[in-house]
C-alpha cells in the first residue's frame, strides 16, 4: 500500500495530506522536490512550513519517502538518503 502511495505522489509531483497542526486538522500541500546528492537525485516531500516531528515521521512512514520541512529532514524508519536515489 505504501508503494502505491509513493508512486502516486511521485507521479503527481505532490500530495495533500491531512495533518494535526496546532490542535486542528488541516490539509497541507507537500511538493515533490528533487535534491542533488553525490549518489544521485533524491525526491523529498517538501513542506514550506513548520510541522510537529511526530507528524513528519508519520508521513514519511506512510508514503515511504523522505520528508523535508522547515524544522528538518525525516526519513522512514531504517532508511537513509541513498536508499531513495533513482526514484
């Protein structure tokens, strides 16, 4: 199921995710932005705002993609940046 979500997010170039922010549920747009690294390009779900780390971890696990927000980069459990090159 996470592979399907990852494929749709990468194909669409972004997604809208329902998150809990400041005690309220919101739909926030995440764009797929590709960062160049020495091992190749890595796609990140990027948000231009601050978001709780627990929500970022949930999104990274749910979509099996790294997440980049104003407060840092989060990777799915057991993965690192080089695992996502070539996607």
